[in-house]
C-alpha cells in the first residue's frame, strides 16, 4: 500500500498493511469498546438515549464511533453496534440491560424455535447500521480504518439459548452435546445470517471485519473443533471473498489458539493470559492483535508504559502486530491514559 504524501501512513493504511503482515511505519493501535464507556461525551449522550437507540440512529451511531478517533488518536474506528443486531432480522426480540447485557425475552430452545428463525436481507433488517458505516467512512476520508464486526456463532448462539449472559452455558452445552442435529441447524442459520450481515458492512464501507467469538473459550478443544470451527471458518472465508482483512477474537481461548488459527482469519486477537510471543508462535503465519490486560490501564501511567513496552518487546518489531487490549476498555478507565497509551505505542514503534 502506498505511503501518503507526508511520508507517513494514515491510520487506515497502517491497519490494513499490518493485517496483511506487511511493514508499517509504526504499530497500529485501537481499543475494543473504545466508543463510549470512559468518554464524557458518550456518557452525556447516554443520559438521553439508550444503547439500542444510539446503535439504530445513524447520526448518533456515527458520532459515538468517531469520538475515540478524535479523543485518542487511534488507527481504527470500530462501529458502535452490538453483536445482537442480526437478531432483529431473525425475529428474536431482545433488550440490552446496561448492568447485565443482552436479554432475550423468549430464548431459542426447541426445534420449532430454530425452524421459526428468519433469514432476511440485512439491508432490510438493520439499514441504520449500514447508513452509519457510510457516514463514518465519509467523515474519516481514509484517515482511519473503519472496523465492522459481528458476534461469532458460539457466542451469539449462547445468548439465544441462555436468554442472558452466563458463566455456565448450561442450555448451550446441553444442545451442543445432547442434541447435535439441532445445534448444527442453529449454526447453519447463524452462519448464513452472519455472512450476509458482514458482507453488507463491507459493501457499506467497512475496511476490516472482526469476528467476536467472545465466549468460545468455554468449550473444550474437541467441542470447539467439531461444533464451532467449521462455521467460523465459513464466515471468515465469506468475508475474505470481499477482499477485506479479518480479525478473530475470543477470551480465555489460550487452549483454542491453534484451532482458531485454522478458521482462516488474517489476524488472531489474543487476551493477556499468554505472553504475546508465545501466542504468536502458536498461531503461526498470521497477524496478532493484543494483548494488554484492560485492568493494567487502571494503574498509574508509568505501570501502563512499562507493560506496554514489554508487549512491544515481545512483538519484536515483526510486521503483523496490532496493539490492543486483551478485551474491552473498562468503564472506569481514564480517557487520558488511553490517549497517552496510543501516543506511546506510535512513538516507541516509529520506523524509518
């Protein structure tokens, strides 16, 4: 990818070449859950609007998506959306409780429930999201990468089956292990919906896609390989056909890294539980994203700087490292810390 006339890359160029493991002028950085939570401007908006209203109002969604780009100087703008949005088109009513998370009012548990799931054109189901992507892409004008996303098949299925966030995944595992035919039918439906939804995001202007299979770490390697991996691979392949790079994310997935790498994303996002160089060795010929513990960003800045430099040392300047947290920004995080962290990564990794 060509350098800009200033002799340095834009954030968008930096993200895109790094995802392809090509040399960049410095290590790109962005933060999961950067759009909101710790930003005063976002908190002010939330006094007036609930989360779903913001995600479903293109101008508000674009405004919140752009806030951290202006505030922190990050290289990517991740759309302010929710992994539950495809459920709107599938005919599954849900709400988001700020203190709990997504609540499904009629969990999907039976063959009839799965048969009733609709597969509709995403542009008809959630047109507001695609309009918001177009607004953000136009506003950023190539300066910062626009990252779209969807929930991974296991994670979305777990919300549909449990009806709310869970630590046990009892209904989910009961179907996966006890009713495998039903499980695979549900996965087929989710895979089809997710591919269409992500392709529509790319068509609207998303330049990278992240698949958030946040809770896949609840599975054994064997269960993941048999019941999830084939579907994640199909989704990531479906997006790859559009030409945009992909990132595959999970937490507590150290035991699944090799399996996740076989799903075929360009980049694997790793949490903080494993040293970056160890994780990179295990995922092989892919880019890596991560992996600062979000809890460290609550510490004094000299601690943040020390831990950040340690991760950069483990990355060793190799092409393919996108700096990020191992999971989302915690609400108590200082926005000043995030701004200084982005500056530090850019300064420490500036390359001739």
